């Protein structure tokens, strides 16, 4: 029960509280300035170690975060000369999962290396050593973490496109849960992505705030207090950004076994996303399933013009385990 409550708070409070309409232009400088950064700032990439796989090298690296500390990451590089496509992967934050960090998509990235993909998989701020979470229902740190993650991912694009073996016109983003929210914001502020896969996440705070769950939560924590918090951080609404993702294409994946992010709400969230877009529902929980993974890989192969992969190779990728609440 405690895990379910905390997950619900993440959906509601980390960048999903607003009162403004989702039609607000993502290109508004007053919105974009919250995620600005200086691209000239050195990344200071450091290699911690390397694993040599049959078809790829997996580098354990860090690069500087402009909001403090470093970004731990895996850089998966195919063997060969390229030019390669590139994918940035954003993990979920399922609290009692061993894959609540950059390891979530590592097996998938290693397989995609055989299709010609350089992958960057980062640890988000909440998954980094030393991060202290607040038990308060509303706190400034949640929004600080959100901004840091968006900018860290934009710096990840800098890292990838600076490589001579990466084709800067073939870069995609895959995000799950919290980092799908991050991806929705990125879709409106970072134009170097060609395609997005956003998995099991809210896409509009306007829709979220109409739900009975949100209204009950509002009464629990105090309407005036929550409304003030919402007003202060209205710019964190992902709907203001993902509604202007075009020309990038967005592929939305949802699990029909979810209580909050159910099929009906998935359709409502999808309506906010700009065209071109795709939506598919799966008979799965928040972790999704093998069918979703097959569709995700097929989408990336299509959009990034990758080498085809065999069904057997894709099937060899382990399923993501979802621990009980």
C-alpha cells in the first residue's frame, strides 16, 4: 500500500501539477527558459571501466551535471565503423526494483547495438548515490530533480552527436514511467530527437487533475496548499511540451492492467500528443511485456533506419520484472 501511494505521488507531483491549458505553446520562451543550459560547458567525460561484449563495448562513464555532481551512465557502442543511430534511454523509478536505474534497458541496448545503435543509459538524479527523498507530499526538491534530469538528458544528446560515429539526424529517446514524463518535456524543448517512445506515464496534468484520485488527494493534503504549489510550478506540465513534439513522432505504450494509467486514460493522454503519433495498449502491468518490447524495437528500426534483427534475438532480451507493491 505504501509503495502504491508513493507511486501515485510521483505521477501527481513530479512535474505533473498545473492549472494552465495544454494548448499553451511549448515554444514560449518563458516555458523553455526553465530547461535552458549552456552547450559550451565541457562535459568532462570520464571512463570508469569497460565491458567487451561480442557485438558491442559497454563503457561505464560519467559526465558533469550542470545542476551538481556527475551523471553516471552506460555508453553502449557497436563494433564497426558506423555511422550509427543513437538512442537515449530513461528508466523507471520502481522503488523496490533492482532495475530502477540505468540497468533497466541495458540488455535491450546491447541487442540494438547489432542493429547499429549507440546507446546512452543514465542514472537519473533520484537513483544516484546520496540522493535524499522527502516524505512531504509537496516539496521543492521534486521539481529541482525534474529540471536536472531534463537538462542532463539534453547534455546526453550533446555527448552523442559530438561522436564521429553517430549520425546526428538519427537520434531517438525511450523513456519509462517518470522518464517518459521527462521525455514528454524533452519532445517540446529538444529538437534533435527524431522519435520518442514514451511508456506508461501521464501526458497531461489537465487530464490528471480531473481524475477522482487527484481530487481525493487534493482534499487530503489541503486544496489551498496544493493549488498554490500547482500554480507555482505550472510550467512543469508535460502536456505543454508534448503537444508540440512535431515533427518528431511519438509512440505511446500503456499497460491495460494498471489502475490509474488505465486504457481509458491512455486514450485521453494520447489525444494531447501532437501528430504524428502512435498509441498501443498491452495486456500488461506497469512494466509492460515482451510484445511491447518487440513493437518498441520495430518502431526504432523503422524510424532510425536500422538493420533488421531476428525474432529470436529480440526474444532473448529478458522481461522486466515488476516487484509486488
